[in-house]
């Protein structure tokens, strides 16, 4: 049980921090960030793989890496089209939580006390909805919703394959690196210009990629069916990284500056935390 909750904490901190370069350098494009971060992911995991002698190329890992990049691309596309970074992230996260919970319960037959877990999911989704601006026409937000759906489902091949985490991670990060650089190259050809890579944001993004690797290892500990939580509970709990991201926004980037905004943020956060507690209790 201990490893599962340690994994949740690692994932929450790492996943809640790795988007900081996009906030710190507003002119640093999402695609340049994705390219640099993917390189950091690959190099960080490569060091771990060589140190543990676990480097290998597994098709399931490559597939999951491509799916992860596909999900991220839809979310970045949503931010650009919808011009709503917070709303796109919240909608994506809500769908990923719902998709992973349903998958864990129905596909992987994981046990959970439904009297706790179903209200918990409703509280998580309601709290997230309070953080997003009015949605308007739902079809306008199909990109962020589709990105969230893929984020909630992309680890299904890994769960079925039942391969060791370290061997999977080497292939997973390789798949992310190849898919990300291929996507950025295609976009560069389409726009007939390279994206700008400033030294500071590029290095910071690579470091965020290494941090993401640590968080992803934590995520795997959390969703391990032999642990305490599994996919239905462990994965949704890792999505509390949004709260760390919001903390960065309030403390460092001075977002939500007015009192009404902070009251609304506090209420939404309280609802999300109540849902998280209920979800954790559903596995006790």
C-alpha cells in the first residue's frame, strides 16, 4: 500500500510542475516545449535504463508513446484554438479521470467500494467544472475532450501486456521522443519555418522531461494491480497534479488575483480534495 501512495505523491508533484516553462516563457510555443521535453524524457529514462540494464524496444511501449503524444497534441491544439489554457486542461483532466475509472472497473475488474468511489468521481468532476470558464457549445471543445479521453486510456495496452515497468518505460519514452519530434518536424514543414528554441526555456523543458519520468514511475506504482490502488483509483488520484499546477499559478505567477477568484478556487479545491479522500477510502 505504501508504494502506491508514494507513487501518487510523486506523480502529483511531477505532473503538476512540468508545465511551468509554458507559463514562465509565454512566447515559447507548445510545440517547441513538447520537442524539448520529449528529449529530456528519453535521455532521463535512458540513463535509468542503462544503469539498470533494462533498455529494450517493445512495440507496446512505442504504441503507448505515440498515443501519449497524440493526446498531448490534441490538448495543445485545443489551447490554441479555444484560447483557454485552464479550461482545456480541466476538461481534458475530467474526461481522463472518468475514462480511467470506468476502464479499471469494467475492463480490468478492479474492486472498489462503489458507495464511496462513484460519489468521489462526481465530486472530482464537479470541482473541476468549477475551475473552467463556461463551456458554451461542447462541440467547440472536442479537441480537449478527445485529448483527455486518450490520456485516460493510453495505458490500456501496457496493462494487458504486463511487462516490467523499467523495460516498458524505455520503450515508452522512445515512442514519445520519436512521435514528438516527427510531429514537430511535420508542423515545421507545414508552416515553412522552424519553431524558436530559446536556451533557457529549452533547458528548463528538458529538465521537466526528466521530472516527468520520475512522476511516471510513480504513476505506474499507483496503478499497479498488485498494489493498493489499481487503475480505477490510482490513475484518477494522480490527476490531482492540477492542484499543484494551480498552486504554481497563484504563488509564482500571481494568477487568480482577486478575492472572488480565490474564494471560487478555494471552494473548487475543497470539493476536489473531498472527492480524492472518498476515492482513496473506496480501496480501504
